[in-house]
């Protein structure tokens, strides 16, 4: 059985947490991109796609809620 130090354990835990957070962001990004493409079609340009890619998870969640009632793509992002 391998022995790991508390520092190694801490590193593993941090790495796992970062992986979970990155996975959540990727999932939220994919869902929002799909929602925006489906609802707004050609209005969903590369400019908006870049904003989605650069946003944090909380912002992505907010936009995912706003897309449900937005009448224009600008309403989602403002």
C-alpha cells in the first residue's frame, strides 16, 4: 500500500476540486451555447460565443436562466 504525505493528499484534493469546477464550467458552457443557438440562431455570433466561453460558472447559470424569458439575445447578456 502506498503512503502519501498530508501535502500530497492536499495536492490531490485541490486537483480533484479543480477538475470538478472545470467540468461544471464546460457543461454549463455547452448547455448555454446550445440554448442560445437554438433560440436565436444566426443572432448567436462569435462575439456572444466568446463571452460565454470566458464567463465564470455563476454568470453562465444566470444567463441560462435569462435565456428562458429573453426576447432578444441582448436581453440575455444585459
